């Protein structure tokens, strides 16, 4: 019940902010480009045991079982054996992604809109150094400009596997309307000298609520 109320309030706030964003940025051409097509996979409930009953869609090879197929890895990022410890993608899963210091991993494109409000995944620090997993989202404006925007709060969790907090996709406030969607992709990187490992990356479509 609390989650439903919270989502209703959030939807109202998002719609209001989106309207304001559109009004203030349309003339400047900052409204995000509209997606021509969006093929969404089957929805899942991977965070249900953490009192999050929302249905999510996985990012392309977001469990890294195909070796980060479709992802762009740099700075030493690599798919490795060893799954997140909860096996939400399936008991047969065996892989995850390592992000050493200075590395980056960019996901394949997916569609988001006002009805895709959050990103969530599993992560753990690989070193005792306190650091942050930076998450960013790339959007294309209606004028063809490319922008990388932070997805807060990122993650500062511990050295064991854990689900991150839901991360609001604020850039989706710039879509043209409540029914419009835009292609985005996500970039994951450790801040400072940290080293991270991530697995099972999902976007919450919200439309099932």
C-alpha cells in the first residue's frame, strides 16, 4: 500500500516537473529525442524479497551471461565468473562484470519515459577503500546533441553483494509527453581508486502498476 501511494505521488510530481521541463527547454532544443521503436523483454520481479514488488525489465545482457554482449567496455572492465549471490536472474547464472579503477562499462540502448522511472542492479565493492559507483545515463536531444547525466544516488554499498537503492532516471522528465519514450544507455564507473563488481541490471517500467 505504501509503495502504491508513493508511486502515485511520484508520478504526479514527475508529470508536473516534466511539463515544466518541456516548457522551459523546448525553445532551446533540449527535449530528448523520441524513440522510433522499443522492443521490451518480458518483465520480472527481481527485487521482491527486498520489499520491492515492482516489475522490471532487464537491460541487454544485464546479467553478463553472454560476456557483456552489446556492452562497450574500457579501462580494463571485463566479464568474469562468479554471479551475484542471490541469483535473481536464475539459478544457472554464473557471471558478472568487474570494474577496476579507471574502467567504464556502457550498456546497450534501452527505452525509458515517464513510465520507466528507476534503474536498479546488484553491486559490491572489490576493495576496502570507501568509494562510489558512478552511474550515468546518455540521452539524445531533439537537436541531435548527446548528453551524459548522473543517475543518483549511485552506490556506496559494502564489500558483499547487495541490491542498490532504486535510482531515479531524471533525464526521462525531458520526454515530449507522458506516453513518449526515448532511447538511453547507461555508463558505470568507479570513482577515485575504487574497484567494483556489478550484475543483473534492471529498469523499472512502472507501467504494470
